[in-house]
C-alpha cells in the first residue's frame, strides 16, 4: 500500500453518513474509491458534479465526466452535472459539509497552504477553488504526505508558504498519522501501524499532544 492509498483510505473513514463531501485535486480524489460500503455520502467535484462514485473501468470511462484531477468517475443515480459558476456558488454557500483538500503544508493552528510553491527561485501558483472551499465549508480535512522528498516535515508549527485558508483545517491525515486540530493545538489520534509517538515527533515540526484514545490506524 503506497502513501497516497494510505491517506485516501484513512480520509474515507472520516466521512459522515449523508453529508455532502467535496474531494479536491490530487490525493483527495482517490477517497471515493475507498468509501466503506456501509456509508452513504454525496461526493462533489469543484468542476461541476454532485453525486459521483468510484473510478470506472477503462471500458466504462467517459472523458467528459471527470473529477477535480481530470480522472474519470462514475455517475450514481441522481447525480447532476452543472456549470462551474453554480458549483462554486454551492461551495461558498455552506451547502458542502466537508472538503478533503491536498496540501503543501499545514500547521498546528489549522492554516492550510496548497496553492503556491517555489521552484528554482520562482513561484508556481495554482489556486483553483480551494480558497472558496476554505471559506464556505465548515470542515476541512487536510490530506498530505507527512514529509517532503527531502524528509522535511509538512506538518509545521507555522506554514512558510502563502495561505489558502486560515484556521480552517479540522483534521490532518498523512501517511504516518492522524491529528485533530483543536483550540489548544494538535492532538495525535492515530499513527500508521508500527510507528510510535516518538517516531512521529521525530518527523513533525509542529507541537502536539496525544489523545486519550490514541491507537493505530485501521486500514
């Protein structure tokens, strides 16, 4: 199981019965493939769809029906396709209950940075609709790998990149751990099986405390 699958599987477990859930670009779009059979939610894609399901087979794929990552999706009974302006309006209005968003960095205050990074001294932006989601959606789940390619923590005391949303993240899911973002800071709820609290401290820039119900991820 690779890091992306670990994160997507664990994000699917954070979803709640009957809610409308936006899945953002990248790792979050994989969440639809791992929704527990007992759970029913309405998935939303920023580019204009409510009510989609998991990735279809190659023969069933329709290039005109895709998620935020331009990957093919299935349309479930009752699904609707709409223009981008209507979709963004729904995102801003509070109609969407939860959004799973990828991140370049997230910090212990619940700030999310996911739209601009520096490469060779130049900024590479790509904001999309994430700012609208951070404004209009009450529960943001940040889905990202715990460290970058150089081994630096992406779960930080304070983000160093331009913010997408301030104090908007409620849950952080990485390939190594799950944190709740609380008014008093990060609360470590789970670690990947086999990892200890000390292992997580060694790769995490942010400060955190440990939940009373702390345990391993159930994947």
